[in-house]
């Protein structure tokens, strides 16, 4: 019984002290920066979608949690280098990312006032990435199991308030992973013959898209009536 009472008190304190909470969907695209496919840093080629939640502790800082799913893919036919084009590899990797971190607003973003609110922002934190292990055999990508790794998300965006309860944001976020096998170029095991590309450089992936959040749990807006 005591743990239940403690949880209720903690939730009550959280609600009272929270400046504002936000929750909503993320929809956009994804691309991989690795050893297979295009060398472009930002070139969405697959759908990415999920949800985002925020706890705004001030007009400049927010704690943020997100869950995003995508089917990462790459094709050497999209590469600019002739070596990749001649190799002709392609892959897909279904991934699920959970991320926790902090969002920093360059300008005050006060959702308790009725004036317009727009600001660029940065996001950083840590992500857990649930991915598939791959390797190539006779030019085909083989899915050999599942793996969990970590990534460092680094995102930049611009957000603006719509009405009194919605916030719309556009964001581009790169993730540095602690894996070199998003594209199947460095599979686990002792068989080094399956390796190719730069095996000393870990892979990156990018999520680009929009976030639409609904705001709730507001403090009283004193300035709205001044």
C-alpha cells in the first residue's frame, strides 16, 4: 500500500510543479550514413514515425522522451561513387529507437502567454536502438537476428505555437550509433571475410520530419489578464 501512496504523491507533485506537458506524433523520413547506399548526409528514403513527450521545466529547457520506428534502407544505385554503383548492394534494417534527453530553446518559448511563440532549438541525449543484425552473402542481405545498441542523438529544429494548445516543429536529427552494422558491413562473429567498407567507422542514421504536440497541465496564466 505504501508504494501506491508514494506513487500517487509523486505524480501529484509532478503535475503541480510541471510548467506544461506536451505529447504528440512524429512523422518524417530516415536515411543511413554508412558503407552501403548514398553518401549524402540528409536524404530521406524511408518512412519514420513515432511519438514524442516533453516536460517543459522552463521557457528554455525541456526534458524529452520519444519512440520512433523506421525501416532503414540503402541502395548502392543511389551512390555517387562508381565503386558502390558497380558493387550493387542494397539492404533494409527495421529499427525501433527510444530516446531520452533535453531540448534547449534559443529564445524564450512561453506557452502561458497569448502572444506568438517561435524559436529554434537543439536536442541531445541518449538513445537505445533495437535493430537487426545483417550480413551479405552473394550480394544479398541476410537477417541473422536482433541486437540492441546505443546511439547519441543530435537534432536541430524550429517550433511554433498554433493556437493555445498545439506546437508544430520541424526537425532534422542525426544519430551516432555504437554499431558499424546497420548496413551489414561489419557482422558479428569471427568470419572477417564478410566485412567490407570502413570497419573502423561506426554508422549514423538521420530522422527528418515534423512533430505536432498537444499541450496540457498548465499553470495559471497571470500575464494573460494583465
